C-alpha cells in the first residue's frame, strides 16, 4: 500500500545541545549509537527522512500556497496573518509560515544525512542498502531544491551536526548548493529502481530522480541537459497520461501511471494526514466535515487564462453551477467568486475534519512533457517541441486543438508558458515558473500586485529566529 512508508516513523532523531552532554540516556532509549544496526533500522530511518515533506511549510500549508498566492493565481480569505503577508508581498522576517518551511526542509536534510552517514556501516542486503542510500540522496536534493527556490543562498549541510559549534554555519552560494543537488540526484538515479511493488508505492524512483534533474537543469537554463534527462524519463515508458485529467487528483488513482513523485499522506494514523481538503473547500459549504475554510480562492485573472473550451478549468476551479457530492457550489462563499478544486476530496471513509489521506503531487508526467517541450524550444529545436505539448493538449478528455506547425521560437515559448499555467493550475508551480522565466515583476505589476519589489520579492526572508540562533546567517536584501 502507498502508505507503507509512513508505518514506521517511531524513531528518535537527535539534535544536540549542551544540556544533553550532561545527561545519561535511559538504557531503553533510541539513540544514534544503538539504532543503526539492522536493515529494518535502515528502512525506518529512510522512512523518517520522507516525513518532513508532509509538514506545514512544505506539503500542507506550504509549496502549493506559495506557488498560487505569490503568483496572484489565488487569494485567501485573510484568516491567517502569515499567509496574508505572503500573498500581499509584504513578508516580515518573523513570518511563521516561512519559518515552518525552513525548519521542515532542514529536518528532512538532517534525517537524510543520518541515513547517508550511518547506513553504510550496517550489515544488510547490498541491494536494499543501495536503495535506501539512493532514497536519502534523492530526498536531500529535493529539500535543497525547494530551499534554493524560496530562499536563494542557504547553508549546505551534508553531515549530521554533532557539536554545538556545528550549528553556526554561513550560507553557501546557490551554485554550491546546486552542484550538491545535481550530485545527489545522479547518485539517486544510479541506486533507485524504476518501479516498486504495491507495498512500497510512494518511494522515490529512478524516474523521479531523472525528472528532478530535468527540472534543476531547466531552472539553470541548461537546455540540452534538461532535454536529455526528460527524454530518458519518456523513453523509460514507465509513465503515461491518464485519459481522464482529474484522475491525477482522485484518492482512488493516487500514485497512478501519471505520477512521478507525490508526498504521501495517510489519515487517522496520528499526524500523518493532510488538512488541505478542509482548508481549500469553500467556506461554510458543507463539502467537508468541518464545513470548509475557503483559503484558496482562484482569481479572475487566473480563470481568464483558460480558453472557453478548455475542460481543465472545470477540473481546477469550483464555479456557480457546480455540484459536489450532491451539494451545490455557491460563489458567495469566495472573495473572488471561485474556489480551488484539485485538493478537495470532500467527505468519505477515512476522511476526518482536518485529517485526509490526499497526496500532494510534486511531479507528474504532464509537467515532465511540458518541461521537455520547453527545453527543446529553448535549445533551438522548436520543430521537435510540438509533439510533447500537443500530447498534453490531446489528452482524451481534454482534447484541445493541436498547435499548428510553423511557430517561431518566441511563439512556442508563449504557448508553453500558457500551457503550463492551465495544465498545472493551482498545483503550486506557477510562482516558480514566473521567477525562472524572469516574468514575475512585469506580470505581477500588470495584475495590480503593487507590493512586488524587484530584487527583493523574488525570495523569502531568512527567518529572524534562525538568525538569532546563528549570527552567521545573513539576511536576503530588503528584509
């Protein structure tokens, strides 16, 4: 089952402080000295390295909200001051959501580092050892990937910090961190399987490592390298598009043939569930057991990005006339007249008030196909880019007219940008695309987000609480 990797999170992961050196551990305590002994320990430690992806700041209340709010594609109802700051581009360095993101990512990095340091000495099956080390390398790369996108230069920590002085580290350049990300993803690619049996669905695969390499190269404008890695994923024939677009967002079809990597959630297992269902559901709609909070309201600007005949709008946005699980949707519940649909699963078996099992998708095949089209086009191979953007448009229940041949590179670039906006809408990707394209300042000002400051708003502030602990951390400009 897909939730298996969260069954064994009962592991104590240590952080050192002066007081701990003066205390003896109970003989039955789990420590780094007595834990990393068996293959089961190795697997459990690796499972623990996945968990921070779920935390506030990354999975729920994290990447998706950053990507939608900062891009002006969605707004909240203003209940949470931290997220109101973020969507209005007036973020302060004591913002709690921002600190949650920083902390979650570095917890994940610590846990991956522990696996990479401790597991090599364990006597265990060689192939299993190779896999868990590759999983840890993949996870460390993913955590650093999102840290770079959100914060820019960040401390590069590749070993567990064992002494108090180890915590006083300066920020490394993005380039240094990128080189480690690329190294880790190649290590992951070499050690991960193409697929898993049903009992291990949700773990990182070779395709996930290749797809994230393609994305990293795309962000670095290394077009040929990005195209090469994306093509390797396509040529593996492991992935394909669902005929039905919304199968990407149904509980019954999670980790399906279009999924490359998802953050796994499981409800009623003590803190392993997702709360996005209730927070995204229209406020007071009754769509969820707690009524719905309506935090994610797509903007009119975003809705107008879709052509009138694009069925993906109906899969992405609740509008007047929609009926969900027998309940009519009313635009009066939203500040914009719309609500986000993809991560609303409603009521049902094993779905609590703020505890649902819906996964959050970090990478799916349609994203990979569009990345491949973009890399080909930017490398001057516009004629080769048609096939892959048209494959996305020709999905059976989307079935839009194919792009006609003869487009210039600039015209194809514009088409790919729009296709990414509508295909991946409300999935938390838009902001990062705007930044890497260099479009953020012009676009956001054009839609009235006047608080955007060039040279400042591209990055989040380094949390002040972290700077208070570690004076070697410098602040991003403008904060």
